[in-house]
């Protein structure tokens, strides 16, 4: 058993580190969600912020958009050119995806400064890509409502998770300790 553990020590370390970081960040995020509800930033600050930024971007590209608190659930209604098209829910704020991204990068850590810079810049990129994803999804739903299912469940998740995968591959191949060992 000890020989097996020693042989796969790096894998075990990666898995344990990933699970611990993912669990800790998920717990912190859950606490944030549990205690962050307010009437000013409904349903929570970050979901509200994403909804407002989506509204601004849609207005910037020539649509008339409006967000309103949903009366029956913790979400923001997204209205485009007078038509209620979508809800911005907690899952739309990209934090769950960012937690997944950060956990992987920490588990495949590199130099501390590089790791921190990569986590911060990658998180910002994921947040921005997510905003554009919501904007494009909303425009797609407005012009092509018959494709709602494929847009929402296939195309747009592929964008955000594809971005995560690209960032992970870049991290492992260029900045992680593994990449540094092969230089």
C-alpha cells in the first residue's frame, strides 16, 4: 500500500488539494449566499451586479433592456425591447465556475506570485466572458426563440466551460510546477 501511495503521491496530492480548496471555497460561497440577501442588491450583490452589467452591455449594443427583481423567486428578470426573455439567477454570476477554476490552479500550483496573478486574471476573464455569454444568449433568445434549449443548455455552457478548459491547459503547460520541471 505504501509503495502504491508513493508511486501516485502527486496524483493523491492533486486530488486532496483540489477537494480541500473546492470544498472551502464552496462553503465560503454558500455562507455568502446565505447571509448576503438584501432588498437593495436582490437576490445577492454579485448576481445583481451581473444583471446590471448585462443590462448596460445590451443597451450599449443598441437594444433596450431592463432588469427587474423577480417577484416569485431569487432572480432578476431580463427584459429586452419590452419582451421578458430570461432570468439572471445565482448560477449566472460565474462564481461557481470561478471556484472550480481556482481549485484546479491551486491544486496544480506554481510559483506563488504567478499562481495569484493567474488566478486573478483568469477569474476576471471568466467573469467578462460570462457577461458576454449572457448578452449573446439574451440576443439569441430574442432573435431565435426556437433555439432556446440548445442555446442555453449546449452552446453557452460550452463557451464558459471551454474557456475554463483553455485556461487550465495554459496553466498546466506554461505556469504550473509540472511545466517548470520540463523547462
